[in-house]
C-alpha cells in the first residue's frame, strides 16, 4: 500500500505520498485537476527552475536571501533543470489559469531538495518564491521556454532544412520538368527553381522566428502580482535578467512594460502565428512532394521518394510517401495549436491572462513539432529523393502548353488552336506547330526548347 505523510499549507493539512518531493499545494492541484492527464512539458518546468535559480542569485546579491539558503536553492534548481526530477511535476495542463499550481509545484520540489541538501528549513514561498509571484513567473517561463526551444531546436533545424534544399537545388539546376498551375500542365520549370522557391519560404520563416526570439527575450519578471513590482527590490528585475542571461547564454532583459506582458500574451500569440506560417510552408512542400511522387505508374511519377516501409497491409509492394504525410499531420496540429493560443490570448482579464498553462503547452508543442518536422523532411525526403528523368522528358515533349512561347509570334488564338489540336491528336506540339505555321523546324526547336523557356523573357 502507498504510504503517505501529512503536509500543511494555509488551508490546512493534506496527505501527500511519502515518496513525493512536492508538498500540500501540489497535492491539492493533483486532487483537483483530472482533465487531460497531461502535465506541462518538461522544457517548461526546466524554464521555471531557471527562474528560481536566477531569482535566488539576484536576491542574494541584493542582500535579501541568506547565502547558504541561496546556494541550496541554486543547487536544487540545477537538479531540476537537468531533468533529474521530471516525475515530480504531475500537475495537469488544464489547471488554474495563472499556472499558480505549477509555480508552487516547482517551489515545493526545490524547497524540499534544498532543505534535504542543506539541513536548513527552506521555504517554498518565503525563500524559493522570494521577489516573485506566479503572475510574473509563469509568463516569464512562457517567454523563456519558448526562446530556448526556438534557439536550441527549431532555428538550427530550419537552417538544416534550408541548406539541404539549396544543396539539392544546385544539384538539380539543369533538370527541367513540367510546371503546374491548378494541378494542370503549365510552362516548364527546373527542379532548381522549385527547390529554391521552397528554400525561400523556409528562409523567410527563419527570419520571422528570429524576430519572435528577440521579443521572447523581453521578460515580465519583476512585475510580481499585478505589474507594479510589489514585494520585489527595485533593482531585482534588472539583476535577475542579467543573471539569467549569464546562466542560459541568451541575452534577456526586463520588458518595457510589465502590465502589458502580464495582462496579455501578445508575444506568444505572435510567435505562434509565425509557427503557423511555417506549418503552412511545410505543408505546401510536403504536398508537392506527395504529388510529384504519385504513381509510380498512374500518377505524375516525377520523383521517387526514399522507400522507408511497406505501405499496405493487403497490397504487396506498395510504398507510400510516409514522411510528407507525417509532416502534413504535424502541420495541421500546429495550426490547431495556434487557434487555441489565439483564443487563450484573448483571456487577458485586467492585469493577468488566465489561460497561461494552455499557451505554454501549445507553444512548446508547436516548436517541437516544427523542429522535428524540418529535420525529418530534410533527411528522409529532400536529401534522398531521386528524379525520374525519363518521365519528365516524356511529359515535356507532349506538353501543349509549350506553345505559349509562340504567342508573341503567331498570336494567342492561333497558338491556342495548335495546343488543342496537339492535345486532341496526342502529337508533340512541335510537329503540329510546324504543320500549322510558317516557322521552320530548326526555329521551332529553339523557340520551344523547355530549358530556354525556364529562363523567361521574350522569344529570341
């Protein structure tokens, strides 16, 4: 049978498992919130612990916290940051809207560890939470965890995908394929042009997310309960930000206005919007790959994606575009996450937003999904697909849309008639154009050369 100990908070006594390192307030939250069974991401918990560490360092420097207690808190926070106690943070995402339960969960675990290590009575509220409130800690943790996830995971993976796309573009610069608009045959393009188009989308997302990173590094810590900084030293916010910057390797600073950063979640909403834009770009790329890979006999069959696993439980030999499909699903989830964050962002009631845990969970989920999607798309789809040049050439030779190049010479209506006749009779466009115009074969070969047509401009 599970053994319990008695813990006490301002509301009275609570039974807590003997093995738990948290206390009464965490246990009350566990008892109250049976909503999803999903705790906040460990990355978010680690960010809260980073806040506790930097706060202890700042409070000690300001002469507010005894050095031995501060050292015990810093040591305990480091253990949490390293993930040594991830199982001690079970509070549901769907909890009190301020995230107070999670803030106290971290306070209690760090206080418990610090007391054990130092032999001193380290208080969750009086020491670990000194100069802080849940109302500035949780918004700061949203910014901090998002910034770290962007800097350490998503932005490097975006760079990797961008580089992979440019490498393949250079490799396939001279390979011409049929362009498509409305899914119908259009003027020719090169694979290099297609891949550089995708790379430009990724580069733009990278630039926008760097802007989000800068905004996330502006912190509300120091505003305490309502943004006024009550119970915090006037120099605490600046000293905290400098110490945190030194600890994590990112340049952080107090936000310009604590009231804005605690009463709203505009920065997180904006960052989520950029993640949604990236998801739109990745879904476009994933779907283009699926279409180009379709077949292998009855589809476009322009490329062949790497065969990764059997595609059917009943059809032997079938292989599906599993990576683009998985990425497209991740993109759909990020779009859904953004909608939830948008709704949560509207819940800034006076001096506090009250859907903070939801914002934290969805923002970190989106960053993780996009980072992992960029990596797998680059490694298992972009870098490894092969081009089926025989199919490309067959389609180009019979593409009636090539007649567009003759518009300035013979006129749109005459060109349209040639295209329709070539399509109806299943003949190459050059053969019909030779028969229907005064242009010679040699001149037509130059005018209708697909490779030349990818360079734009006027005939000749």
